[in-house]
């Protein structure tokens, strides 16, 4: 009974932790969560639809935990609300990222493995693989179609003169439907607005901001490889370190094909809690 | 059936992750050496002592969690004490390389996400620790 209350309290206890995140929403770089730290992020995707498409708001909550210095695990809870339709929980996913090399190199590979248990109404578009997501059909027609999907990514990332350049290559297999293996991509670059830290605890100085751009989209599948009927976006990205443990990210994405939304606005607020692993270990091992 | 297997594997992976998350007992890693070319690099901020104030801020944000607010290390984390000669005798370039690359085997993450000059600011601050009494860093 005691632990039932203590665990959430321990996990929610605020503690200073450096939460400067990369500004990307879709592209992953090689920087991992610090070991034992938990980052909680609330994000959303909102579209400006083209003719015939639906206007939706798709929020998700992300729990990112640094298992080791080279292994980060995440859990997502996802939903969406469609204008003049309905609001629903669309599913969850678990992902793991493994940094392949111990040291920094010109190109740093990271292996990514994810399991998704979502339905076809899911619209967070955390990544795009295969064809375009269905943003024309009503939720009632989509919510019944389940996707049990295994997704892999090869993440290649490089830091050159304070620029980060990253590319992700996606392959996903949906075990619920015969869609073949679907492919997708995302690429991005970013740079901090200042590279020297000031001595003051300013919040609006340039060192707390980073900006860049990313592009992402689908590449079809083994059944229909190529750019036909795929969605693609190009999106400026920006991040602001609001406080030592909080980062705000924004990104307006511009749809490049008819299957894309006209625009896709993304917003994210993350909060990092340090030492969660140690606290849990103490709790369950009874250490002082 | 397949998705149940995948789900089970994911959950086991997650639990395993939490179990192995602790840092191992600290023992100085004899294999953790900066390459000669990296160790020979000079701190470009060496002539800008004012930058150390930013270094202190970065230290408190990024390093204090494991090395303590005063840099003396934390027994429970088995982290290094920056006042020790085994740390201070290393070159600026070697410290910069270690901050940049981390030592994943011993639980130290890479801080390459920080801009280069900020990592040099951290080196500047580590040097300053050795030049002042402990109480003034607190």
C-alpha cells in the first residue's frame, strides 16, 4: 500500500537535470538519455488539412528512460481528436535505442527497435513509413483496424563544429495486415544559437535556444516501393531550454505532396527528472 | 500470436533495463585514455578566465548529479573526485576528450551534445576547482 503511493511521489519529485533536447520531433540523433534519468514529454501534432482531409489534434505522452549510457527506452501513450468527429485513445508503443559504438565518431550509428500497438486512427505521425496515413476516413471506420507493428530504424548521426546532422532509415512490418515491409526516412540538422555559456542564469539568452530543420516521409513498401501516394514534410524546428529541467519544442511542418496535410504543427514540452533509477533501486532493495 | 510474443519480449526488455541500470562499483578505468592527438589539444578558452563562470553553471547542470556540487565525487555513484591528482594531472585535451566521449562501461554518458566551447568551459572550471578551497565552490 505504502509503495503504491511512494512510487508516484518518488517519480514525480522534481530535481534539477539538464534537459536540453535536440529540437527534432521525428529525426533521432545519437544523443541518449542520461543513465537513470526519466524524461516526461507531452507533445502534439495538429494539421491544417487539404480539401477532403480532416482537421485533427493528436497528443501523445512520452516516458523516456536512460537505462545505460548506450541504451534508452521509451513508452508512448497516444490519442487524437478530430473536428466534428470524436476523441479517442489510439494506442501505445515501446521503443529501445542502442548506441552501437562506445566513442564519438564522424558518424555514430544507433539501432532502434520499436513495438507499436495502435489503431489506424493514430495520427501523431511520430514517423511516416509506407504510404500516407489515412486522414480522410472517419474515426469510426479506422479505430477498429489494429496495427501490431515492429519497427526498426538505423540512426546515423554526426556532430560537426556544433552542427548536428542526422538521418534515419525506417523499415516497419505490420503483423495485423498484409502490407509488406514499409519504408520511410527522416533527415535533420540543427545548431545551438550560441556556443558559449554565460555566467548568469538567463532564460532568454541565445545559449538556451537551438534551431534547425528536418524532412521526413514514406518510401512505400515491398509491395509498392517508391514515392507514389506517400506523404512528405519539410519542417523548421526550434527548442528552448525553459529551465534547467524543462525544454519547449515547436515545429511547423509543410506538406509536400497531396497525401500530406497542408501543414503539420508540432509542439512538445519535456520535463526531466534525475536519478529515478537510483530511487527505484533503493525503494525495492531497501537500501538507505 | 506473434504480437503477444513481441509484447512479452518488449516487457522483458524493459524490466531487464531497469535491473541493469545501476552504475557498477567505481574503479578507475585503466583503459580509458584519450588518444595522444586529443590529449595534446589546448583549451581555446585558457586566455579567457571569465568563461569559467559559465563553466560552473554547466558543471552544476550536467556534472553535479554524479560528481557532487563541489566536484568531490559521490561514493554511491562511484564517481571521480576532481581534486585528485589522478584527474588534475591530465591535460586539458584529455579532460575534454573524456567529457566528449564519456565512458559508457562505467555509466558516464557522452556530453557531445554540448557545443565544443561549452565543453572547454567545463575543463576550465575543473582546473579552477584545484585552485580554490573546497568551501568556496559550494
